């Protein structure tokens, strides 16, 4: 049997509705998951309580502190206002000494940066902003509290006995051959838009797969993904916990129809006027839609999503982690 865990929930009194949501979360953790969860209103309703002392003791003595991130919480924390401000002063030292005791959950359905105080930026947050996904995210939270991996990690198999191949053995295979779409009629703007949206989703998925492979080989590497919208995504890349670069990728841009990318640090998520790469689609001589990187002057010229992701890693990202 697993040991019972204790949890203190830090939040801001945004509204009565928000307070009820937090209270329901506390009671659900207690009743359904056996977590000794509490928050300020449970502790103050039966006795005279010195609030600063209570906050310090609960943050210090609980196994975990769950921080409910909202816009108002972020503003109060950044300005060190009220109870939220006082709690954050005590959380700063905990952040340095034992950040694993902090669990962040995002409640407001706004841009991630708008709910995260400055000193918490870069840390992963469980996204509770969509009530339709509550049970899925609640399960992730309980697994995190009890320090149980949410997904099973396969054991390592034997090391393969690899031998050099001869020229005859080498067969070039393209796992993304479907990225060249055969159009048997004149290609329309609608065809191009659908093609680019499909390729955008494919590149987005491949980048995550690539980053996960890098994490397996390099423990200093980590990343965070922010879904800005269905057609815009932002990746932050870290080395030993320090942000070294990032990628913003979105549909559209200064040159019209295409997939735009901006590489670097301190990227302005809301400003789409700067880019380092623009991926367009072209119709080849066989009337097929293919991809083309327009700014990769000194690299190769892949025409599919897999090749483009490899080129992005080699030309724009890999040198940060050598």
C-alpha cells in the first residue's frame, strides 16, 4: 500500500466560482484519491489562524503544494500582493531547494504566459482550463502526487549487432512519402491550404518525437510546448534547465500562404512579423504538391515533413546542445 500524501493548495480569490472550483478539487482529492488535501478556507473556518504562519507551515510541511495558475494569481504573485504575494516569497526558496514539491495547474483558458508568474516560467503545468478534459487531467494530477509514472516506459532491449552495409544493401526509404500529394487535376488554393495545414500538424508531431528522442540520449535537454492556437505552436528548449532557444511555428506570415518559423530566445508570441524560415508548397512537374524551405540557402532542400524536421534540427537547434 502506498503512503498517504499531504497537499496544500495555493490559489487566489479570483471569484466565488473559482473558490468553489478549488474547494471541489480539494474534496475530490480527499474523498476519491485518499490525499490529505487542504486549503486556507478549511484551515480558517474552525479556529483563529495567523495566516502568514499557516501558509509557511503548510508549504513547508506538506508533501506537495499545488499552485492554481490564473491571470489574477499571476498579477498578484508578480507584484507580491496579499496572501498570494506572501506565499510566493516563501515558494521562491522552495523553488530553488526542492522544486519537485511544487505542482502547477493552469485554470484560465488564456495564453500560458498570462497565468504564469515570472519566477515560475518554464515549468510544466497540468492544463485544467478545459472542463471537458477535467477527469483526464485529474488522473494526471493524482499520478503526479503519488509519484507514479502516467505511462509505462518500456525496458531496454538488447543492443543490436550492427555491421556496416555495402552500397547494395542500402535502400533509400522515405517514411513520409505521403507528404507528396498527387493531384490529378489543376491544383487550387484550397488544395494548397489543406496541404499546408496537414503538413503543419505533421511537422508539429515530428518535432515532439524528435525532442523526446533527444531527451532519451541527453539528460541535460528538455523542452516545453505551448499550444497558442490550432495553427500556432511554441516550443522552448532548455539545457540544464536554462532556456537556450525556441521555435515558434504558425500558418501564414509576411509572405502569405506558407508555414512560418521563428528560431531563438525571447520570441514575441503575439508578433508574427519576424521569421527565420518560410516553408511553402509548390506544384512539381508531375502536378504534385511538395514542400520547400525558402530560406535554407546553405542546407539541403527536403520536400517532405520528415526531411524538413531533420534540417531544422541540424541547421538551427543541434549546435546549442553539442
